[in-house]
C-alpha cells in the first residue's frame, strides 16, 4: 500500500491512527533532545563546540517541526499545539532523551556531564539514522520525503558525535572511565529509543517503517563496530527500559520541568501568533 497524500489518508482510519503514533514518536524524540541540547549553550568544552552543538540542536528542532507539520496536515492539531500544549502523558518520546543534562539548571549552577551528552547523542543519532534509512521507503509518501530531507543533515550529526565518542574513549584514563560510566547508565534505558511502542507490529505491517527487531539489530551492529574500534565490549544485556517506556506515555519529572520551560511563553497567550 502506498499513500500519497493527507487527503488520501482520510479514507484509511486505522492507517492514520498508526501513522499518527509514529509521527509523534519521531517528533517528540527530536523535540525534547533539542531542548536538552539548547541547555548547553555557553557551557560546552570550547567555543567551537558551542557553535557546532548549537547548529545541531537547531537542526534537530527543525526536524521535530517537520514531523509536527505532517501531523498538522492530517488534521490532528497545529504544530505549535503539538509542541507546547500537550501534557506529559500525551508525549511519546523515549525517557532517556528527557533526562536532564546533570545537576542544577541552565540558570542556576549547571553542573552538566559532557560524557553523558556525548554518549546519549551518539547512540541516539545512530538510531535516528537507521530509522531514517527505513523511513525513506515508507508507504506514506510525505513521510518518506521528510526522511530524505532530514537525512541530508543527519550524516553530519553522526560524524560530529562519533568523533567525540571515539576521542574521549581513547584519550585519558579519566575520560575513558567517565564515558564507560555513562554508557552503562544510558544503556539501561536506551531500549526506549529503540522501541516503537504498542503499535510496532502494525507500523511494520503497513510498511510505514521496518520492524522493531530489524531496526534494533542494525543499530546494535553499528554500535558494536564503534565499540570495537575503541576496545570496548558491548554490555552483556540488551538496551533496557528501566524507567519505563515513553512510547506508552510513561515519563519522569525531568519532562515535567522541561515542558514548563519550553511552553512558558506559549502559555502566556495561546491565541497569539508567533
């Protein structure tokens, strides 16, 4: 089945419901990770990284907007409402992506962990690439077109975090130790990124995206290759869901505080045009 437009989609209610779930996952993942990236502005290890990370963060928010616009086109809310007006329970992002960068806050003694940022971003960008490669063949043509557009920037995002990942793991014993600690920590919840939620089988059957197992195996193969280059063994267990599955609406106080900040201006006057 190939669905070429939002108009054609209206005749396929089950297809539309499953597509909406997938689009929310894609948009919400990028939306919250972009926010966490924005909190590093002025706090990165050096000024060149400040510029580079800011650019990646801006791109990622743009990707979230593209997914929200697809949802807007199928009549399920405006992009602004999707970004700012939904509650935590309506969000579909993976829990590990909402986790704060470290102790403190951007305006109050931020003590962020650069190793955490590097590991989270690298593992995520690899997973995102694999999803995009599959989405370029999606049965929903507007989504396939967006995936092709996003992929043009994704190459550079992966390369950026791959360099940081490998350099820190092959530099000093202290740096390697910090990276290994964060790999172990993030691995426990990274299953949330790899999950497609309760509608995973339907997404595959409708050819919206490849199956969860196939995507996870491709991700694991790429990560294993990177680990081997720096002399690391993969964790013995599969990436977990220790804090729960965000695809099912389970979230933490980290998302609550993030959304309060992200939506503060929007909630001052929801009818205003921004």
